[in-house]
């Protein structure tokens, strides 16, 4: 089997821990998360509300606000996938400003809230462009028009104010805005949650086309796993601040190995293919201040084993598709035993 | 390219809004302006009419009282008597409707009758003599305190809870709760009486001839410093607290975070995004206090014996000078209306969302 050499790593997140508050009362919203983003790939991050996915993204982009605080870990950006890395957590505000938008752009969930209500749409593009490029006002405005055109917004809208646009237009405008300086990485925090399903589809298709055109990598955060299957190359499922499963989109969709991923998959109707019976996940997201012992999902897990309450499963490293689940470990163990038996 | 055509969106959805946006916007702005002008005309008319009705609703007969006082001061010509009846009604002044028309006619000629406190100077002249003193003193002080207070509020609210905020905000609340006249008297005592750095009272030196001369202006400025300082010191805190609170909530908005994510310089994030939005409510507050400049300086002018409208109002009340009071009330209410109209128009420029026709 010939394996494609994976694209070089752009963003390397290692053992990142983010806490709200400090000292005894600190709540750990992200707990030792490690992942890599490769050049040009779409990495999906799935999880229900409170799973720490948004906190993780604000920390990775260093946009977290107090009381959120990066307690430990590393975030390294490799420009162009090169060997040399920039430690984002050690960068000064001025160094970060230079990287922002030029290399690392973001799209927020609510486009209405993300656009300055008293500035013309175009001016918000011009601001970003002129902060990084030495171009004249006129040039920057026409660049803004080009960008709007890329996402299918009529160019005369460049002089509109955000409240004069429809919800879908606003959301597409924030995506166009993220493309302004042709960044290598775009972090999108639920960019399609606030729009209807039709607009959601349009945005997803447009995103994939733009990615083909410009080759940026996307970290796409959502709670909608079936959407990620359409869009993402790899998917990372989060629960209670930890990654519980990481693998290729198709593998996670066809064969989710963590019971939580299975539950998440079965709670959304698929965008394509035959309808499945929809099932929710019983119970509610855990209280991060008082996590259950062992596996955080164990009280809600339909396949719970006795030792789940005492042993916290770790995500296996260096595998294509792995889940942080004891069931999985015994399954892996079985495969290993088998292969050992065969080789003997 | 094939993919492009396949995923092209149905443009028909967006088509209705594709009409020339700017043209539409201008039309909308125009009609809003016309509506506003209409509203202010009605409000101005209401103020003028109230000014006409109030003395007529008062128990007794203000006109007779005024005429009695005037005759004490000197002979009253039949012409003057007619003016007083026009302003305040009273016996044998004809039907109300006729009085109203005569009253309006007098207003347009700028005839408010003679002041009693300053008999026989016409009210118009008395009001004019105090108008600029007040507008320049209180107006400048209000603008300065708004400027400083809002700027400090922006700094405090940008990083709430940090060092500057934790000193400035409690201090402001303390100053805000101190009565104005107390601070004013302390200022007079310390800077004018004890150290004699600045004049005690008045608008300009007694021996200086009023006029557009360096000597007069210098003297007027010297006299204005202390009263202006008391106004600034006491009102700065209100602006600071207001702006700080607005700012502290606006910095949590996504558009401020996105501005930071765009890699803009902090000064640009504050001026274009955070403070730019946080200042909107302050603009309305500023308009109200500018409008009150003309009428709201009573305490300052009394403490400093300043020759402005506040002092005039005080004297008018003490002398039961109805013509002067009526003139002052009219000037005060008209200024409030004019300033509010200007502020409303500026607000429309500052906040595009208010341009919609509702």
C-alpha cells in the first residue's frame, strides 16, 4: 500500500491546558490537548456545548480573555510548514499582531456580533488589509470588493453597513474578511450555526472551493458531526476538555470508536445517504468543576465497563484513528495479540 | 471551474437588495431629517404655547401684579401696559385666542416687555447681556469635562479591573457624591481667598471696559478659571463612570475581539471599534448637558456672583420679575431644543442603524 506523504505540519499544539480562574477554584476547560494541523487540511473539531472546543480555539489563537488562562502546553506555528517554528504562547503582542490575519485568521459564530455595527463593511476589510499591507485606500477598497465577490456578495455591498445585510450575507462576509490577507490558517468557530440549513450548505461548498483555490488550512469547530463529515479531512471529537477521538472524517463517521462519538453521530441526520434512526445522548454535559472519576463520559456511557470509573483512558498516540476509551484499548490489545500470534 | 458553476448560489435570493444602496440610503436619511425637523418644530411650538398658558393658569393675576410693581418704579405708558397684558393676560385683555395671536406676534418682534428687576431695560437686552457669559463659561467647562471624563473612561474601561480603573473609578464615585456648592466654596476659599491666585467673584474686573480688547478678554478668562474648574472637577466623574461602564461592556463584544484578531494596533481597536461604539450613549448625555448649559448654571453663578443667565434667573425670581423669567424660560427651552436637534443629527451620522425609517 502506497501511502501519501502527509502534508507538512502548520500548527502544532502540545498538551495545551486552559483554565478559568486560578488556584483552587480554577476550572479546567481544556485539559492537555495535543493535535497537529497540516497544510491545506480541514480539521473538524466536534463536541457539545461546554466540551471546551471554543475555549481551545481562542487559546490557540491567543484570543482568550480573562478569566481564561493558558495554564500549560505549547502552540507552535510553522510558517509554510517549514521546520522552524514560532512559539505562539511566547510571542509578544507586537509579534502576534504581525502574524494575525497575515497567517492566522478567525471566523466567529455570530457574524452580526463580529462586525462593527458603525463601520461600513468595506472599511472593516480595509482596516485589516492596511494593517498588514502597504497599499493605498483605493486599492484596499477594490480588494474588499474582490473578496466579497469571492463569497458571492454583490460588490456594491461594500459600502453597506452590517445591519443592512442578511444573516447569510453577513456570515459569508466574515469568511471573505478572513481571506483578506490570504492566511495559511483560518480558525472557524461554528461559522454555520447561526444560519439556516440551505445557507449552511452554500457556505460549506463555498469554503471547500475557496480552500481548493487558495490552499489554506481550516480548523472548523462545530457540534454538528454530520456537517464535518462533508467538509473535514480529519475530525477531532472533544468531551469535557479532552480529545476523545481523532481520525479521518470518513473513519469517524463510518466507524466511530468512542461511545460519545457514536452518540454524537446518531444525534444529527446525515446530509447525504439514507436516514438513520436519530438518538440523543442521555444525560447532560459534565460539570467541569466536579468531573466524574475515571472516564469523564462514563456516567452517560451506554457501554460502561466496571473499570471505567477508576481508570482514565488516554488517547493513543501516533495512530491514524484512535479513541480515548477502555473498550478501544481492549480491542487494540486484541488486534495486537492476534498479529503477534500470526507473526509467531 | 466545473465545481464553480455547480456550487454557484441562486443569486435570486439576493436580487431584491441589489437596488442602488447609496441612493436609497440618502433618501432614507432625507426623510428622517424631515421628520426630525417636524418633531422639533412641534416641540418648539409647544414650549412657546406653554410659556403663554402658564401665567394665565396661575391663581391671581400676574399682569396686574407686574403692572403694580412697574408703577412703583416709574410711570407706565399705555403701550407698556398693552405688552404686559399680551404676555400675561389678565383683566380686559380680550379673548384667549386674540391674546395668543398678539403674544406670538410680540415674540417674533423679540418684544418680551421690560424687566422689573432692571427697570426699565427691555427683557431682550437683559437676557442678551447674560447669555454669552453663561454660554462661554458653562459651555467651555462642559465640553472640557466631557472630553477629559470620556477619555479617562475609555482608558479605565478598556482594561476593567486593572490599576488605572481600580483607582479612577472609586475616586470618581466619591467625587460624584460630593455636593457641588461645597466643592465650589472650598475652591473659592483656597484659591481665591487664602492664596489670592484668582479673583473671588464677578465676570471681569470692575475697572475694565467691556469690549473686544486683550485686557478685557484676559480679565474675563482670569475670572472664568475658578468657576469653570469647579464645574469640570465635579462633572468629570459622571462622564468617566458612564464611559467606563459602556466601554467595559463593549470590550467584550465579538467585533472588538475580531478587531484584535485582525492584528490592528491597539489604538485603532480602541478608536475605531471599542470607544467608537461605547461613546454613542454618551453623545445623547452630552447633548442634554449642553442644552442645560444655559439654564443649569444657577449654583455656579450664585457662588461666584457671575453675571450670567443663572444670576439673572435668581434675581428674576427674587424680584418676582415675570417678564424676565418668561424670557429666560423661553431662551432655555429653545436652546435645549436646538442643541438636541443638532445632537440628534450628529447621532444619525455616528450610528448608521438609526438611519432606518421605522
